[in-house]
């Protein structure tokens, strides 16, 4: 192993400009709004404020799945929050999510608006509101919630741990990369073993557990995250995860949901804002550029 970087922590940590590395412009050690900025509101009861990162995609996939099932009440406006520009620190956004992270949902269908933040809470809220993708009770519900919460606890080791130190940190620290590569491979093995015995994570049915886990671990096992990480982690070995990934990726609602609030990749896959089901046909960036 290479020598660890020399650093002796001082008695009291201080915030130095730039010590957030690549994310220095948006990371800071205090919460709350930095500017007054109201959020836009569209015509549908559900207002989503998001970006198509893995955490954002969970919610747009869920909404498109609900619409595909025929739940017209799941029609939504999806507004773009550009986190690298600091949109998450506007006063309106902080009012919907005091944690200043996408995704955030406002349900305006009742007498009083209901705010929901944290992607897992949003999935459960929508599943309960529409009675879909979450088993009603007993062991099936417990299994589904267990995998859903597994994702919430595990993905920070993948994104904030492995992804950060492998791809984003200003220097490659062997100890940190080893530590998190080991954990991420362990997580992939957890999923692979579960998916060897079960078609979907919670059992024979596709549920919010799959909707939450897929954007992170489906992308990882396809080698789509963090540069060359697919080869580094030898993701092709996780055959059951690959089988599950392909089944989910083939769903029409998943393909639609992935495009919403996306600002990178092929222009035909980028629907910056979604206010109507027809926007997929007329408002992706390729169509916008062609002057539709
Ligand atoms: N546990 C949260 C994580 C949300 C999250 O980390 N969102 C990121 C994008 S994937 C974000 O908004 N980052 C902006 C920031 O940290 O300022 C959830 O599942 O909703």
C-alpha cells in the first residue's frame, strides 16, 4: 500500500474556500437558503423539483409507472433544479426540502400542500397514495421496505464513498478507494445473491424497492457510473444483477422516467422539464434544437 497522505487534523475544523474539491462551489457546512427564489408551480397537483441523477430518476420512473398503470392523478410537472448552479439553495426549494437536495415533491391535491423530501419517502408516499408498487401488508411489505431502506443506507457508500474517491477526489487515496471498492463489491454480491433466489428484490413483483435500487446499481453493473469503474469492480461477474437490470431497463415507463430533468447525454434523451405526457414527443432537446 502507498503511504497515507500526511494530515494532522487541527483541534477545531475550519471551512476553507475550496476544501470541497470539485464540489466546492456548492458544498458548505451550514444549511438554509442563500437566496430568495420562489419555485414555479404548474397545472398538475404533483409538482416535482428535481434533476435526473440516480436519486431523481427514482421519482420520475415511479410517476411514469403510475401513469402507465392508469393513475391519471399521478400527472405531474417536473421542474429542473440545476444543483451545480445552486438552485437547491433558493428559499422556495428549501421550503420544500430543508436538506437542499433533489428530489423534492409538493402534492397540491389537498386543502393544504404536502411537502415530501428524501427519495425513499417520496416513493412510499406515492405508493400509498395510489395503492401501487408496495405490497399492502405482512411479510411482502416488510421485505419491500427492507430493500428500499437498504438502498437508502447503501448508496451513500457507492456515491459518496466509492464514486467520490475513485472519480472525483483531487488525489487518488489508495486507502479510501480500497475501503469503498470492497464495500461496493460486497453490496453487489448482496444484490446478486438475492436476485438469484427472487425475480425482483421484494419477491415476484416489481416494487418501489426495484425502482429505488435500479438507478444506482443497475447503472453501476452496466459500467455507466464513474468512468472505468465497471472494469475496476469487474461488474460482469454479477450475473443476476445484470439479468434484473435488463428486465427493468426494458420497461417503457423506466425509459420515459430516465429522460425527465436530464441535462446530459444524447439530446433525444433530455427532457429538461415535463409538464405533459406529450412533451416526450415534442420537447426533448433534439426537438427543441430543431425548432419544434
Ligand atoms: N438521501 C437523499 C439524497 C439526495 C441527494 O443526495 N441529492 C443530490 C443529487 S443526487 C443533491 O441534490 N445534491 C446537491 C447538494 O448536495 O447540494 C435522497 O435519497 O433523496
